[in-house]
């Protein structure tokens, strides 16, 4: 994915490392969650009331153990699930309602969910066909999106001929043709090998900055959360709830050397300890990873926590 071609898809201004804080002071929150919770008809509480504000241009990751409500919260933001209490607004308008239609969002699922009988171009064009976008405009948007994710030469290929990483690129391109302002991503790279995952993470950051997107990203990976995010929201299970809000106070673009720096290890250790607390103190099968021997960042279970020190 390239920043140069990204501008041709959405035309939004680029975000920078300080952009979220600057924008937040003069615009409504991109996402405002006010005591939104979810209780199923059988009485099971999937998500305790959550209060969270996300500024335009932020890259926010939801991190936590299985069953903590990450995907439930993401679907509530998308309007796919309606909270049983509280409210969610996108740029000041109710999520899921017609009033929110002016602020477009796109959802990237855990699997590519491609039509196996259709080629790459047809898969990417699908949301435009459903929206009855004129053919010439649709063709332009598809071409731009395929160029952005590096699949222009594979437009006639069927999904079964593509690798897992390429199939996920098709899914991301399909989300971009709608020209979203808010991109919701539910563990999109979780099934990929580590090398492919790292490459797509780096490309996603290029896309986010070039498009000026607001991104909410779900993952189980501490390392992925640190590398990508401007903020990490930690969640706990049974019932699902938010337990921590950690600011990753590092500049963009995130260079490869950041991933092997002492600062990276500090953030990873901070999140690992928070995740273990969210998991009830058990390791939950989590490997300590490179953060185990690193210095611990400051503790704090409420508000936004920062790992202090000189920027890497």
C-alpha cells in the first residue's frame, strides 16, 4: 500500500502524530460512547456500560482476552448491534441511524468474506453496485483502491488463487471504495503468518495517515497494538468491560526499528501487565515475549496512562 495512491481514493487530509489531539479540540468526537452496554434476552451481560471518546484521526486498538466484548463493542459502533442501554454517536449523530449516513464507515471482518465465484475487481466493486454508484465512478474508485493495496495486476484473479494476505488486501480495498471516514477492523490479520502480518500492519499505517481515517482495530496481539496505535483500550471479560486506556506516545510514521527498541518493550510490558489483570491474573496462554525483561511503565488503572521518557 502506498501513501501516494491513498489520496486518490478518499481525498481526505493526512493525519499526523499530533493530529488527533488538535482535531479533538475543534470538532465533535468521531465516536462518543456514553454508558453503552449489552445484555442479551437470557439475562447474560455481554458488556458493562462503556464510556469512551475517540477523536477524529485517532488509531485506537481494543485489546483484551477472548470473550471480553471487543467485537460486540465494535459491532455496536457499526450499528450492527443496538446497545440495550446507553448510546453511541458518530460525529454527534446516533450510530446506525440515517442521520449518521453522512459520515461513512467501513467494517473489515476477521476473514476476507469474498465471493469465491467473482474476481478481485467484482469483489471490490460489490458495495458500489449495491449503492448503485454510476459505472464510470465505480470503475475509478475500484482502480484506485486496487492500486492502493498493490493488487492492480490481480484484478481478474479469483480469490482461490490468492494468498491469505492478498485476500485480506482485497477485503481492505473493498472497504476503501466506499470512501469511509471511520474504519472498523475486527482482527483482520489474526490468521496470517507473522511476516505477512507485520507487512500489512505497516501498510495499514500508511493508509491511515494518507487517508486521514479514524481507525478502531481489534487484536489479541500486544506487539501489534503497540506498533499500530495512538491509544490502546484494555478490556476484561465476564462481563466485558473497559479496564485501562493507554496512550502510545510515539511519533508516526512508526519505523521498523521502533519494534525492537527499549521504548517498545516498555509499552509492551505495560500492556502485558494490564492484560494479565484483565484476565484475572492468569496468563491465559499469553507468551511473555520480548517485553518481559524491559522496564515497566507507570501503573494506573483509570484514565489514559503514558510510558514516560524520551521518544524513540
